[in-house]
C-alpha cells in the first residue's frame, strides 16, 4: 500500500481529470495545492488516515462532480467554499472528525444526488440547505449530533431511495 503524505507537487498535475488513491496509508493534511487541479472531475482519498481540514482552495475545483474522503481523520468545519463546487453529484466525508454544521453555501449544489456526512461531529438542526437537492437519491446524516425534529421537507424528495438519520438527537414523529 502507498503511504506518506500527499506531496504539495500534486498541484502540478494541472491536466488531471480523475485522482483516486483509496485504501492506502496516506497521512497528514490535504495540501492546498490540490486547488490547482482545475480540470479534476473525480477526487477520492477514501480509507486513508488524512488529517487536518479541507482546504479553502477546494473552491477552485469547479469541474468536480465526485468528492470522496470517507474514513479519514479530517477535522474542523466544512468550508463555505464547497458551495462553489456546483457540479457535485456525489459528496462523502463520512467517518471523519468534522465539526460544526453544513454550510449554507451548499444550497448551490443543486445537482447533488448522494450526500453522506455520517459518523462525524456535525450538529445543530438538520440543515434546510438539503431541501434544494431535488435530485437527491441518498442522504446519510447518521451518527452526528443533529438535534430537533425531522423537517417536513425530508418527505419531499421524489427520488430519495436511502435515508439514514440514526444515532442523532432527533425527536418527535416522522413528517407526513
């Protein structure tokens, strides 16, 4: 398996369309130079041991449609700049150490069909930003610190096939 840190020079691969390094032993932070990969459509470092926060430079990846960093040790809050990734259809940062809530800027991600953020330390109420995802088929918010009731809009997704809200601090009834 590959190991070590992601080198800053990865940002020199300016023509890269797909970058997949799943199931390795990469550690340390995501270098800010990742934002130089402006042609990138798919980015995945799932099942590594990356730490630190998601860099703001991610906002430069406007061609990105798939972002997968499941099962790392990422921390901090999700950057507002994620809202610039308007072509995103698949977003998975499950099983990290991310805190805060889902940024309001995510309402721009109207093509989103899969969002998994479970197994983090996200809190607050289930964000209303999710209601703008008319193409949503899979939503995983489990094992966080979301509180309150399940919002009515959860039942308004005509394409929703998978919903996981387990192990939060939700109460009340499932909306009609």
